[in-house]
C-alpha cells in the first residue's frame, strides 16, 4: 500500500518529513478516505504520514467568540461536545449524519475538508458558519476562507508541503440559529444526494443575516446568495420561506450522476431549503437530536487516542515490528507494515473472527476495538496499532463464559448465516459498555454501521435487548 508509514508525535517533525518529498507523500488523519483511495489504486504514495499521534492537532476550544477545531477532531467528538452542539449545531448535526459510529470514531473534520468531495457533509455547514482554515509548512503559515480553500472536486488550495492545522469559525450567538439537512438514499452510511446548511441571525422576528450553503450540487460547496439577500430584513413567514426556497434553486446547476438526475437535485434543493427554514421558524431544528447517542467508544475518556513516546517509521519491506496489545496480551507483528488492521488481526495474529465483507467500511463485519473504540478494521492501517490496544471478537469471552451479547445472539436466533455476527456482537458489546440499559433507538444507532445480508435485524435487536437485561456482564477487553 505504501513504502514508508511515519507516525510523528510533533507537528514540526511532520512538517519536516513532508518537506522532504511532498509530491510522493500523503497525510493521514483518520484514514477512512485515504485507505480506500490507496486500495482502489487512485493514488500510490511512497510515504504516508499519520498525524493522529500529534496531540497539538487535536482539541476543541472557544476563544473570544471563535471556535477552533484541531484537524484531528473526529466526527464523534463533535457530536459529543456540548459546546459545539449548543454553539455550532449545523456542524454537530452534519457530523452525526456522517457514516456510522465506527466511521465517526475515526473520520476527522479536517480530513473531510482536505478530501474536498462536494458530497462531504461537514464542508457545507462550515461554509454557512464562515469558517477559515490555517495551513502551515516550513515556509510559514497562512489563513484562507473556506470558500477559497476548495477549488473543485477533490482539489484544494493547499500546497503539497502544507498541513491543515486549524479550523476556525464564529460561535453562534444568542440571536443566531442554524441547522443542517441531508438527503441520502438510505438512513445510514449514505452519501449525500443533496445537503443544505442554513444559519440565520434573527433580531426579534426580523432576519438580520442569512447564510445558506448547499453540498453535492456543484463541484464545490455553494452559497445561495440570492436567497440570502432576499431573506435579510424579512420575517420567516410561509410566503417568505417558499420564495427563498425557489431562489435557492438558482445557487447551482446540478448534473446527472449515479445517485440522482439533475432535475431531481434542483427540486430537492428547494425542498430542503424550505424544510430547514421551516424548522428554524418554529424552532424545531433540534427536535430529533439524540440526547444520549450511541458512540461505541465506551465513554468520553476513550476519545483520547493512545500516545507514543516518540515518533515511529515502519517500512513496507523493513523489519520494524508493530508492537501492540491484542485482547489484553502483548503481540508483535512482523511483515504487516503495509497491511490494514483487519489483515493484521486475521493473518498475523490468526484471529479470524473478524470478517471482511466489503473492504470499504460499509458493512461492519470487520468491527474491532482500537484504543477502546469501535472502528472498521478494513479502514485502519495496521501500523496505527503500534503502541495501541486492539480488541477482537475473540477477546469478549470472559472467565465465566460467553459475553452476554454472544450468548443472547445464540438464544435469540440472531446468528443467521453467522458471517456478519462478529461485527454486530462487537457493536452490541460496546454499546452495553457505555449504555448498560440502552433504548431501542440507541440499539439501532449502535448497529447502523453493520449490514445483515440474510434476513433482517429483528432478532439482532432482540438479542441486544436480551443481553442488556443480564444483571452482571463479563468484562470486555479494551
């Protein structure tokens, strides 16, 4: 997959490594996009620099009314951050719509911006929030408005030797409200057909400022300037909303593609704009926001990734071993430097319970725990396990026997063909670790990244409900 895989622990070291050969080097944060690009041979980097061990690139802070996100902040961290839900709700809502729990635990907001797909969900609200990005290289630092950063489909203004180091935008004030809506072809793991973000500044009943942005309708995220100008100075009446929605359609001229024809997309631009404005008018935009969502990270403290004492370099043909801990036991993997985490646990460790169903992070059969969080093993480089902890289905069984979720899958006839079962069980076990008495909604959220191809999910949901009723559960390996 690559020749060199570097994991620096300091930003300065990452910049120096990148400057050596920027044309043949790619940066990795969560890897949920880049690993797929490499697997599909859309790119063939000589060196991958994994930034995820650089603590200074993480963190969320509010300073003088400006929210700053480190590029390593994951979608899950945004969803869980109360300040962001309160002061940047459109972004939080978009992050909740990204993929499934296992993907949100790895995918980063910074990675979404750099990948620069017009269908990426988080770019749209950040445009409506007037975000800027800070880029740094050994040559210095510069700040760009997000609208100037994206140049086209998967094209940005970032130079080959630059690293995204900060994402900043004004926090919503008491007079500002906003939301994000997405139209996909399924409820979970969907790529946007159209998405929209709306941010309004309202003084009494009068709209003082309006920002409307659309994704997946043009080569970059676009602003609906005519609709914004029309809304300013008006109230959110039904007539105003309908006129603004029609004007919003003029923001882009979509094309036909595999997900939708152009005409449908244009109609949905108006429909989503009207729906978003209607929600802001009656203050219902947060009505279905999950109060305590299923994160599959075991608890807020698990959001912190395991740190390395010093940077590492693993070469594809080299002898540098991957030193990790699997199911509580030290493990040394040799010859796995160019593989995925799924390949490491199956081939190097011989733990074949985790399955490859799609190899694209779509089915969840490969779900494992990395640093205590559920992730898609097929989307994580094996070397990322160096100095980290890994948990697999084989580690769930305790001294007293099967984990309650394992036993419940047997008792409730949830095994079916069995191929996808390890992924479902791993998701269910992690859910019960953080929500011992989950609601039906939390159970459905927890398995939204897992696909059953046999019959359905009724018995699977019943099994997790049944396991939750067990008074004492076996411990789960980290």
